[in-house]
C-alpha cells in the first residue's frame, strides 16, 4: 500500500544510488574538492568538457551596472590554460553577457542553451570559446538571496550538442545543485572576503574569549591566515618559520577549538561571532 502523497515509481535502489552519488558533492561544499565532485556527479547525467560556477547581480554602482563573481571552474581533462582563460572572461566580458544580467524569479530554476556561433561579441568568441574549441554551452540558473547563481557546462568538438533529454535532466538537477553552489560561494567567496576586510586577529581573540578558549598570538595569527586562504607554505614563509612548525601550531589551535579542518575553522568563527 502506497501512503497518500508519495510516488511508487521510484525504487529504493534508484534513491539509494542517487543519494550515494550526491553525497560526495554535499560533503565537498566549501572545499577545493567541490568542483571536481560536482563535475563527476553531473557527468553521470550529461557529460561536458568544462564546468563554470558564477554569481551575478544587478548593481548600479558597478562599472557596467552588473557585478559578476567567479566562483570557480573545472576541466575534465588536463588544461593548464583554463584558469587564465576564465580569469580573462570574468575580467573583460562577463559583465556584458546578457545571461549574467538576467535574474530568474525566486524559486525558479531555468536553463539556457547557446551555440558559440550565437556569441555576438567577436572578440569574446575568439578569446574564450575558440581557444578551447567550445561549440555548445548550457547554463542552469536560479535566483537565491537576490543574486543569480549559475552552473555553466561547455562542450568541445569531441562531444555533440546537448540533447533535449540531457537539458531536461540538467534543469531538474539544478533544483538541488544550485543551492549547493550558493552555500559553496558563501564559504569560498564571501567568508574570506569579509575576514580579509577586517582585523581578523582581533576577531579570533574576541571569538575565542567568548568561548572561553585561549589561543596564543602565533596560533591566532595562523588561524587568521588560514581563513584568508593562505597555504601552510605561504604562512611559513611570511612568519619565517618551518612549515612543520606551522602544522604543529595549527594542530594545537584546532585541538583547543575542537575542530579538525579549515572548513570547520570558518564555521567555528562565524558561529562564534
């Protein structure tokens, strides 16, 4: 007997496999693994060569009336030029893109497909699309917290254009994946920017004091550098100490705070503020 309001079409096997595949994406939110995990998950429904995440919002104070943030990009094959090409795109062309300027209604996931031949800006087409031989692009869009979040999937000549069934699946997946993209952006774009703008050592000291935790000055300095995205090697060079020493101080600080990773550190700090 099927309970009222439920569907008998979904088997337990399908639900289990879907949850198992999505699990690594959820676990990777806010970490460097997120883009790879997201690409791997999407490839199970529609293959692509490159994946790009962005956020845009209309802003009268921005130079072109639109502010576009680059959340990250991933390439399914070895391409050392990808980051440079995408940095160029977001620096010179993104704010002029009509898709970036479109804001879907709240709680509405929408999909846009375009061929590289339809790109009106000839310079953008030559420097961005032609470099990677991209011929087909699919963007899934959703408005969250008054900003448009999008997942862009691109195909080169090795793959055919996206089919109707693939596009339908991607739009449905956007209902789940775009909120995860939003949460990821909060941690990798917004949190470091907020902390970079303020006296993070004072923030840590105050937050630790409220929690009854005492961090040494060096532990505080290292935690401040970690939330700003600094690597252990960079921290060691700046402080003129060994990287192994930085690791030791990091372990001590994490033990005092009751955490185990950089992601936990960000969560701890925001919960303590």
